[in-house]
C-alpha cells in the first residue's frame, strides 16, 4: 500500500519516515491499523492509487518524473536530522534550521 503524507509533519509508518509531500510503500496490513485509518480520516495521510503520480521516498529512491518540492520550513529540526540521517546526509557544520535545510536540498539536487 502506498501512503502519501499530506500533513505538515514527519509521519512514521512501519519504520518508514514519510516527510510532508512524499509517499512510501508500506505493508497492506496497515490498511486496517486504527492509527493509519484515523490519519487518513484526519487528512494527514492518503492512500495513493496512481503510483506513477506519487513522489516516493522509500529505500532511498524518488520518482524523478513528478518531483515535488518539499517545504521543510514546517518540519521540526529533529525531523530534519532524522531525515538526513536516514538518507546519509551529513549535517556537520549546520547550526541553524535553515543551514540544515540548505544542506539537505543541496544533497538532493545531486
């Protein structure tokens, strides 16, 4: 099942961190999980039917056909650090949130 994070915060499902605006493939068993059901009802997550239209952040891959610009300004610093760590992005030297965002964006453009 493909879930898209339509909230303004990092969401973790099945040990997969889904940043705002991105999607991740999770086990179909989560379709009946009460928290996932609530998050879908509360417009924090949505099930994605058309995989080609989704931006996927899973196993370090992304959909380059339809990339989405993520607005990291609404993401907590701890979430930025977790995202960077998961994607092997070195934030050494970045002291402010803006500097961390710049390093993440610079790394993703490579």
